[in-house]
C-alpha cells in the first residue's frame, strides 16, 4: 500500500535528479527515481487535471502529512481491513 499527498502540479519542484516518467495506462503518468526505481509521482490529466500525487514516504519528513482518508478501497483485499491487528516488528524477526 502507498500513502499519497496531492498537490497542485505547479507547486512541485524536483530539487535533485531527473525522474523517469512512463505512461502506465492511457492518461496515467507514473514517475520514478531513475537511479533506484522508487516511485515518486502520479499524474492523470484526464481525472486529476493540474494535480500531482506524491508518495509521502519519499518526503524529507513524511510524518508531517499523515493520511486522512482511504481512497480506491473497492478492490481492497479482504485481509487489509484487519492488517493493523497483526503482530509488529521494528526489524526482521529473528
């Protein structure tokens, strides 16, 4: 799962590097780090004109933008509704 934050596209500034962008399906444009492949941005001018989704995990301080809604849950796997109840490990369990 991925957390996104939506911004006006005019407000987006890439300070370092040049993302690679591909057309993933029709009007959907996905941008990735050209060096490591991490997902960065999603644009879809047909359904989100003038907006860009930014993967919040790529921000300097992603805790500043905690999720406030869940979107696109129509295809959610049934077990995802209870994933927060699973045991947690700070690192790989031994």
